[in-house]
């Protein structure tokens, strides 16, 4: 499973990039709406990667930040939403705006996104409303704050990224934002993310 790629950007097309890593060129799906954030061809690039394997295909989907990748993973869990549609949705809205629209059940906003009709918009709200609180709290540049209740913990030695990763992992496992916060708030503060997640899951069992 490929989780990230770091190499030279050798080609851009409308919806894909080619990244050269160790003499191998990787074709990565990437939305045209994010091209303004890319370096010029020939420069190095780091991408978060979601690998999607089907019986007849092995596709890579690239993201410039981890929030986009995590939102992509959530979208794939919605019935009727495949990788192509999930990428189309993210091409039309950053995770923060998408999260706010889902929480507010803003069907008008969602139906303005390419490929989204009323039924799909309703499914997004129904299936993701309890999972996108963290993303909705981010600003539109993609920078997310710590989960509420965690940023001011006394004696907390976690880096912000570690807290985000642990919180996001719980959300991706299907827990609501409220339950994920409670589980993390009750844990010791000097543990690596993997151990933090293990203890949080134990408390949620």
C-alpha cells in the first residue's frame, strides 16, 4: 500500500500528475482545481497518497495535505460514492467548506458541486454529519485546530499533528467527534499516537 510519494514532478495533465521516484514514474490522480498549489514541472513534490485497488485496476489518488486525504477516505465510505466522484467533490470544495455544508445540511451548496445530485447530497449529510466536525473547524487553507477540549490540556506533550492524527483516526473508524474527544481527553499525555489510539479504543469499547 502506497501512503505517500516524494519525488520530482515530471508531468501535469488536467486530472493527473506523474511523479518520478527512484527511476519509476507514478501516475497519480489529482484535481485540476489544485494545480495552483503545485510546484513547476521539474521540482520536487510531496503527496499524501490513497491507494485504491480494484479487480482490474490499481490507482493512486494524490493530496497536498492530510485533511484532504482523510476527507477522501470518509467520502469513499458513503454509499454510491466512488473514488472518481470523491475526487470531483474535493475538486469543488476544500474539506473545511465541505464539512460545514454537511453539518448544516446545506443541500444547495452540495448540489452545486460537480456530480452531486439531491440524493447524493442527502446521503452525504446523513452518513457523514457526525464525522466531519473536525474538518468543519479548519480554515479554508486546510489548517485545522486541535479538537476542542484537547488544545488546553495541562501537561499535554503531544504535538498538534499527533493529536490531529489520533482524532482523525477515531473519526475514520466511525466514532463521532464528541466521543473521539472524550476518549482522547482521558488518556495520558506522553504516549505515541499508536498507543494513544489503542487506549482510546479501549475506553470506547
